[in-house]
């Protein structure tokens, strides 16, 4: 018999209680935490954008295009953590060609393709088409050609054509809201439909995912808006910022309520799994769940946003508080994803013990890869901002 | 719309409709016949003498007979070339100690491949103690098959849940879905692995390796629903239970003398 290596010995020494031998290693690590985090940002940013088009929240107009491009930048990266995590990424196309119709995960490719092709790219194209034509007509060199290519060589900017663009855009946004709900609610379903895992198996899971997605998307757009605007030496739109903060606050209240409902429901029903879950929450997940997700990521920012409003704080102070609150929210939502994905694998399905998660630094599923995958969308966003300036003053009148 | 234009539209629609109907009727026999063809193909792949449609396999385990020697674990690892590390098992044995105050202690050192340490000392008196061999339950309603995104894990006609290692993408969703911890990622193939009831042996008319190796005949293998089968006889003679029945996975591994503490 081979002697177990040092890593395994250490793992074994940290296991509490009894776990099935095949459960010693955790299979869904950092990358699978990043995946729902990223898709959540996509869905959230899109829903924020749709507030402008469908619900006529005019105050948010300055961040409309920014939100759409943010959604696109993150969506382009969303598949990468999944691919990097697979044992055989070269076979991933099988999900498209021979999907198992009973599998929630098999729908991923279709949901993703639908959202990217039929919703996000189309909406962005219709929104930018007129500007692309105008920009191309005024520019020289490669930029002219890039914009001509992006406009798919259309030239018609007659009022009729522009009116058609606007009509299509609205139609796509209306279609896009249920699609964004589908995109992220569906990710919640992947976890929520696993009856073997009491930490995941909850009908509320898709809804919790959805609202935490909206929270994280709004917070992200707020952060990007607050960083990019001063960098461009422009003034922040006070109305826009307040409206963003208000929507963030409302979404957080709903998200918080559903999470608390889930929590109370579990404790009240007190099923077989309650003992091991209590052990999990009060032990290995205490910091990431109670401290980071609940206190730092939810309660504190809620008080911060409510506080500046209540005491009618001056704009400068509000800016600072909103920015800090949005950063805390991001940390909190990342912790939420962590607690779902990793937390759900820390306890044994024998309900008799807990294992540990050891993250590597290098390697396909290591910390470095995780940081890269979280930075990549920001890089893509930078390029998108250069190619398709989302600022109101860049519009072609 | 004038008449000619109208007529034209109708003609085109009619044409499309008949084209569709003829295409469907052309394909129908192929689709209907495919099921039969698949059956023949499956039988051909497995071997001339073995017809998977004639069987429905299951296993029973008599907990009172298990002595925790770990021979089954050893036999399984050898027979199926299961990686020799303490976190990969197609079958393993658990030891339960239930103490007088009701507390429970379970262990399975290295899957019990070398049996158990007999010199365990406890602070209090043991009320009852027993061994429980575990393996894939070959569920009739398998959650792992339900969730596999590409259909790489499937239920055979003879009721065994198998994995196609050339097809598995290694996403690990089935591992999450299995309530019994029966699945693992094979570190050599990077695909999912688990007990197959020694399908390669079944096809040759042999019993699984663990069943053969058990010195006390704690494992009984056979047909789930054929009258002459030792399994059915065992189920007639014993009160049997399955693991986690509330999850409705309908396991085909039955336990006699199953304790309430086992899960």
C-alpha cells in the first residue's frame, strides 16, 4: 500500500467526525465560486440597464451603456472558470451536441448562447448602431474600420431607421429581463435541485441567486461609474448616483429578507441535517458567512446607505460612503457564492463530519487563476470602453 | 394582396408542408427502429452470450455477517485498478460504535482496506457495534444519471449505473448529486469513477469481486426479480432496508439488520 502524501495526511488530520472516504477531496473549488459570482454580475448589470429602457428610470441614463458593456465583459469570461475546472475541457462541446435533457447543467450552453447572442449583443448593437455609423464617418484609420465593422457596414441613419433601432432595443430589453432572470436563476437551480445536499436543496435558491445578482450588479456598476468618471475628469451625476444607491438599497433589502427567510425556515423545520449545518455555520463557515456575508456584506452597507440618507449627508460624504458600501457589497456577494459552493461541500453527506478546503496557489484551479479570471473582465471592459465609449457626451447627438 | 400573389403564397406553403411531412415520414421508421437497433447493438458490444435485457441486478448485505476484514475493499481495488490512495473507493467498510449515552462514532480507516484497529479504547461502554460495507447503490432512480450534462453516466438495461470514461467531461456534478458518496474523480483519467457491480465479470457470468472475496458471505448478489435468485431468497428470509429511502433514489443494494444510525 502506498503511503499517503503530505497534503493528504494534513487533510485527513483536519477532518472532524466521519466523512465518506470519497469526500476527502472537494471537487468544486474557487473556479466554481467565481462562475456564479460572474454570471450574477452579468445578470445584475443587465437588469440595472433595463430599468432605463423598460421602466423609464431616466436618472440612470448616464450608466445605461456602461451597465450593458459591463454585462458583456463579464459574460465573455463566464465560461472560462467552468472550462478550466473540467477534467476534460476538450470534450465540453458535448454539452451542446449531446445534451442530457434531464440535466440542469446541460442547459447551460443554450442559456448562455441565448443570452449572449439573442439578448446582450443585439441590444448593444441596436443601441450603438447609429453612433457607430456617425463615428465611422468622422474617423480615420483603423478606428474607422473597426466601427464600420461593428456596425456591420450599415449606413442608414434616417429617422425611420433610428426609430426602428429604438423599437427593437426596447423589445429586446423586455425579452432580456426574463432572460437575465433565467441566466442567473438557472445557476441557482443547478445547486437548488440537488436533493442529496441539504445546504443547497432549497426552492429559494434560484431566487436568492437572482436578488444577490441584482445587488452585486448594481454595486459593480456604481463602483465602475465612480472610478471612471473622475478619471475622465468629469463630474458625477448626483441624481444618477442617488438613484443607483436607492436601487442597491431596495435590492439588498429583498435579498436580505429572502436569505433570512431561508435561514429561519431551516432552523424552524429542524430536519435531520440541522445538527451538521449548525456545526458548519458556527465553525468553518462562521467567518465567511456570519462576518463577511451577513455583517460586512449586508448589514453594514445597509446601515451606511440608510444612514447618509437619514442624516442628509453632503454629496462628498455620500460619495465616499456609497463607494465603500458598494465595495463591501462585492466582498459580501463573493462570500455568498463561496458559502454556497464551498460550504455545501464541507460537510459529509453522512451528516457526521466536516472536511476542509485547501486552495492551491498555482495550477488550473488555484488562487492565481482565480485572480486572473476576475481581472480579465475588467481588462475586456477597458477595451470595450475604448472601442465603444459609453459616455453620454460621446453620443452622436 | 391580389389573387396571383395569394395563390403563390399558398402554393409555397403547401409545398413546404408536404416537404416537411415527407421528411418526417422518411425519418420515422429510422427513429422507431433505432430503439430495436440500439438493443441489438448493446448486446453485440457486451458479448454474444450475455443479453442485458434478460437481467436486473442487485445486491444484499447482511450487516450481522460482516466482520470488517476489508477483503472486499482489497478485492475491489485489485480487480478494478482503483487508485491506491485513501480517498478513492468503489467500496469501503464503515465501523459503528453506539455508546450508552446514545453518541455514535463511525470510522473507516483507509476504507478499511486492511480491516480495523482492534485496540480502540473508549471512555464509556459500547452499547452496540457493527460493520457496514458501502458501495454504489445502483439506484433505480439515480440522481447522478439525472444530472450528468452529457449523458456519460447511464443506467444499463440490466439495472447497473455505468460511466463512459471516453465521454465523461469531468464536471463533477454527479458527485454532488450522489447522496451516498459513491463517486470520485479518478486522478489518472480525470473522469468520474465508481462501482460497476464488476460489470465486466457479470457479462461473463461471474459475481462481483467483493462478493467472491467475502469470507462470511455477507454480500449476496443476484437478480432482483427472478424467483430462483439468491437475492430474492435473501429478501424473503430477511427484513431489509435501503440507505436514505426518503430521497426516493430506489437503491438496489439492500441491507439486512440495518441500524437506524447508518446513513
